[in-house]
């Protein structure tokens, strides 16, 4: 009966488990039931005997090694006392989200950069800064119409200068002869200079009207002085040579713009007047510069007609010459009378 493997295994387990017990315990009849109970218990525990060495080794390792989830209280206290740094530049509507098919914590592909976006933005800013949408329609249209004569005379000056140079280089003009272009250029000179003097005087007179209306309060001589100085500077320029007259009027226009800008800052003019004056002054100033450039191209081929100052000088010289002739005639008459009296 003990030749099979199972009874031998059971008997071996019983022998090892009771090796420490006294031998008399197995011989005493009163412990027969206990031996039977131990046999049943050992049979039930048999599957655990194979895993017992591994379990004991694992328990010894866990009791001697440091736990993997041990909390570093000192480091946590140090991190807890640190103040979080604010980085608002990194916060946006999409800073805490990412696409469903995208990778977490990986940079996303940026869209193609529009190289003209900066230029368009700058142009939009310029147009919004110098927009005339707040200007009433009456001064808007009349002011723009007022700069057309300046533009016309400036462009005509440039064309006449081109005709003069073309005639000098080829011997014939394109639409007119060089002599005709030169005469037309001399006609344009007093027109542009005289119109500029009128406009400068008008810009000064605007402040008289604002003072009469009491816009921004009454300021007396401070505001009246603007209307007095403007024509006092403008009209003497018609006596200067064309180039000097244009330069003087260019400076006068810029001086009046500076005055109007300060008046706008003090509340002496409407809110739209500063930008309005800047646009008009820019057009007039550009026209004067174009005229000076055109005249500079023909300074060697251009004959000079007598200007107002030349005419005043010629008038003075003619008056002196006429006085000398009258004096000579008077002396000759007195001498003739003396001769007649002597002959009698």
C-alpha cells in the first residue's frame, strides 16, 4: 500500500512536521486522534510548501529595503514655500489644450508666416492715424480743392523744365518749343508764389474767426497775433526771387502747422483740425519741393525775367535818371536866359 507516490509524500510530510515532537507521543494511544488531525491538516497545507521559501525571502527583502513610495517631507516643504512665478505671456486660449491627434508636450507646426502682414498693418495704422472721416464735408472738399492750384503749378513747372531740357538737347521741343516753355515757366512763378501768399494769409485769418466765435474761449491778442503775423510773413515773399520765395513760403506753411497743432492741443480749434491741417500742409509742402526740383533741373538753360524787386529797382533807376535829365534841362534853360539877357 505504501509503494504508490501519494502515500509516501503524505508519510514524509508527517515525519518532517513531527520531527521535533517526543517519540513517546506517537506511541501513546491517547494521541491517535491528534495524529489523524495533523495528517489532515498537513494534507491541506501541502500546496503551500512549495511557495514558502520565496515568500519568506520576499518578506525579508521588504523589511530590509527602503520603500519605493517614501515621501520626502523636507523637499515637499521646500517646494511648498516657493512662490509660483507668473508667466502671462505663455497663457492663451489654446495653451492648456492640444489637438486630439497631436502629441502632448511637443511643439506644433506653425502656419506659414505672411511676410506682408507687417507692411499691411503699418499701412492700416497710417491710414487710421491720418483719416479725415471726422472732418465735416464742407471744409473737407473746399480744402482739397484749395490745394489743386498748387499741385497744378508744381506739375506744370516740372513739365516746362523737361521741355526746356529736351529742346536744349535735341534742338526741338516735344509739345512746345523751348522758348515757349521758358515763357510759360516765368508765368507760373508769380502765380504759385502769389497763391501761396494768399493761402498763408487765409490760414492766419482762420484764428480771427475762431476768436470772434469764441471757440475754446476768448484769448484776445494771443489769437489775433496769429492772423497778423501770417500775412506779414507771406506777402514780402512776392518780392524775392522765385527760389527764395518758395523756400520762405515752405517754412511759413510749416510754422503755421506747428501753431495750429499747439492751438488744437490747447482746445482753440476743433478736434479734427490738427489732422486736417497736416494733410493739407503735406500736399502743399510736397508741391513746393517738386517745383524747386523742377527749377533746379533748368537753372543753366533758363533765362531770367525781371522780378518784382528788379522792377522796383528799375523804377528807382528810371526816376533818378529822369531827375537828372530835368536838372540838366533846367540848367540849360537858365543858361540860355542868361545869354539872352546879356545880348540885350
